[in-house]
């Protein structure tokens, strides 16, 4: 009987140690996952924006054109324009009833939105209500000094995200020379 009690005691100790190790490993994996999510959040947004820029027909600095009706937070400093000429329609998400599609990125609170509107006039004075937006990144502290320099055809994107659990900041930057784009 004493041997059975001692064996059960040892088995209990081994099980407690096993579950303790399992719990700490699970907690560590959760911390690593949050770290990766926060870091990749800004990187994903940066690469998504660069891809949109490369697909655009034209890029204009916000200082050159900022229509009424889109003032809702900070902006990345440029607007992308796609011309609906029938070329490459498969690779662009056109509403085929409009001649021009405008894409811009804004930071409202801690969220970067990709916003769009379509219009039949080139560089209209106001943004019509036929547009939409989708969330590109969350937990964003700042879009830094993101901008487009039309003189040098240089696009600079800086997105600073934050891990909400540990208050650690991550910076994702990209500089892209656009040539004659």
C-alpha cells in the first residue's frame, strides 16, 4: 500500500512539472505571436501600399491635390489615380462606370484605412460619396514622415506600429524610386 501511495505521489509530481512546462511554453508562444503580429502589421501595410503605387497610372502629392470631403485624419501624402482606359482592367479593381479611380491612405485613430472614390472628372473638387474604405493596419502609432516627392519621383513610407500588450514600437520604412511613374 505504501508503494502505491509513493508511486502516485511521484506520478503527481511529474504531471505537475509537465503541465507547468506546457503552460510556460504556451505563454511564451503567445508572446512571440503577438510580437510577430505587431511587427508584421506595419510591414504588410507598407508592402500593400507599394503594390498599389506600382499598379497606379499616376501619383499626385497631397499638396498638389486634396479634394474637399476627404479630410478625416492624417494622410500618407499622396493620392493614386487609375485611368479607366480599358487597359489592364483585370489587374485593377475598377468600377467601370467611372473614368478615374482615386486611392489614398489615411490614419484615423490607430487604424490605417485605404480609401477610394471614383469620378468622371479628372481631379474633381470634392470626393463624392460613391467611394469606400477598408482597414489596412491596426495599432498604428504614426505614419511618420510618409510622403511623395514629385520632383524626385521618390516615395517614402514610414509606418510605426505598437504592440498593445508590451507597448513596444516597430518601424517599417520603405523608399521607392518611381522613375517616370
